[in-house]
C-alpha cells in the first residue's frame, strides 16, 4: 500500500475535520431552529405585519408529478426530451432526462423553465420580444427558445416547466403544458 505524503495527510485530516464540524453545526442549527414556546407567540403576532408577504410555492411532490406527466406526453409522441421544473425563484426542483435525450437537452430545459418563470410567460412569446429588445438573450441563465411555460396561481408565477429535445420548440412547449395540466387534476 502506498504511503500518503505529509501534504496529503494534512489535507485529508482537514477535510475530515471540516466534515465533522459541518455535521455538528447542522445538528446545533437544527436544534436552534425549534423556537421555545414563549418565542412562538412573538413570531405569530408578527405574521400580521404589513412588512411580510405570503407566497405560493409548488411542492416537490407536485413538481415531480408535473415533470413525469411532461415526460410521459413526450414519450407518447415518440420524443426523447429532458424536463426541468423550477420554483418561483428559478431554483431547480426536479429534472428528468428521458431515455435517449440529447446531452444538451438537460441544461436547455432548465434554462427554458427559468426563463418562463422569470418573465411569467411561455418562452415562445418571449422569443418575439427579442425583436424589440435583442439584449434580453444576454441575461445569464436564460434561453429564449420555445419550450418553457410558467405555472401560475391567480396569474402569478409559482414555477416554470422547461422541455428540450423535441425537433421543434412548439412540441417542447406542448409537452410542458401537459405537465401544467397534470397539476390541475
């Protein structure tokens, strides 16, 4: 067996110490996050404050159902795609890469979902906006190609579904809408 150099041993020891510290910190943080009974009353009384805002978020379970329904719609049409569902803030909740989907489709689906939720509009409509504002495409993380659709509650975006890999963006977007429809069942 090969002996580790002093540098490798120091780095390994440091990594172990950091991992143990992180675990300890996480345990302490988890315990600290459970407020005492007397502090709950203060938190409850602040919820009526005009400085707070409630938002609606898609659960991971709902995002998973929507992603699977999207992928199923694509498979029924004989298409190999990737599907991404992002939350209101553009953070990825679920990504599914269908069998045989191209390697570029994974990232493209995430960017389409992010773009749709960011502008609260299907990406096919956003493509048209590039004519009057061509620098929109330069915003990091966005992709102005058809295939992304926002998930809305009372007109406000709560998530985005992006699909990539079908021969046309119109098909990608059709599949994304199938995922949205699954949320209404």
